[in-house]
C-alpha cells in the first residue's frame, strides 16, 4: 500500500517531469539566442576598438549587458518562484499513517538568520536542545536530556512536546521567557502588579487555535510533498492573522540532518 507521503511525492515528481519536458526546448532555444547575442556583442566591441568607433562600442556594450543580464534575471526569478512554491506548502500535510515515534529519532536543525537551533531526539524518550545565537556574542542555551512526548489526534495531526526547550524562533528575549508573558518593563516597574506573569499564547496554524507553551516547546509534526517529516513551529499569538510567509519559511521548520 502506498502511503500518503509517498503518493504525494510521486504526484509531485510526475508534475515536475511534465513541466521540465515542456520547458526544456524553449529554454535551450533562449540560451542559444542569448549566447549568440553575447558573442556578437563581444565581437562588435573588439571591432569598434580597432575602428575607433565609440558609438559602435557603446551600442555593443549595451547589447552585451542585455545578453548577460536578461538570463541572469530570469534565473533569479525562477529560483524565487521555486522557493516561493516551497513556502506555499506550509503548513504541509499530516504525517503518513505509518508514522511511528521512532521516526523522530535523530538530529534536527533550523536557522533563524545566522542563529542555529538544534534538537537531538533519542529513542529512549529524551532529547536535548542546543541553541547558538549568531547575533548576541557568546550566547548559547543547552538543555539536559529532558523528556519528549507526542499527542496524536483523530484527524491525523501529531504534536510534539519538548519539556524544558525554548522558543527561539523570534529572538532571545522571547525564548528566555520560557513561554510566559512579557517581563516587567525596566523603565516602568509600576506596570507589574507583583503577580506571576500569565503564559504567552501561541497560535497553532495546523489546529488553528491558541495554545500555551509554558516551560516547554511544542511543535507540529508535518510531512512535505517529498514525504520528509518536518517539525513545524507554533507562532506567537497574533501572527496567525498574517498567514504563512511567502519567503523565509524555512525558519518555521526543523529538518532532520542526521539519523541514528
């Protein structure tokens, strides 16, 4: 029996194959045209230098710039389109029905700009988080081997709970609050009543509801179109109104980099 992730991957590969077949010939023709234009422009530049014709040389340089810039811009737009398409997958699909707890075992990483967030998940039900800031000098956070657990729901969604882990997706300040509300402002201490701060609400884009992560990190277990398992971040409450990012979506997910 073909699993959901494998079936989706096969469909994606079929679509990609048809797409490549359709565009391969036009792309080859365009590449040939622009190479010919570039060669002609270079030849005209050399001729204009010999003939000492500055106007001809200027036109040739402009033609060469066009022949180089147009394919480069086209490639950049194509890369942006592919990256945007990847982001449009979010929040991805439920993990396949064959998903087991052991499928999470391994090392997972994500980057927030220059900062690195790593999870090492072991089969014995323990994990370790290692966060290294790329902006605050010498700032790092590491948990001991804490417990992890899963919530499974009847609609096929799976949620991972990491006790003692921190949410660094939106910076060190929110991470050090350990899922609680904003700390008392240093310049306005009278704003605090002395009572314990309430937990900060986070929005689950999969369940489409708010959750709390006091003293822990909660991640949605998802699957992309290739069938790879992802660990998807919850968002600070209020970001749900903005929808999923078109770019920079990789900072929302942990991807496995090593397996046992």
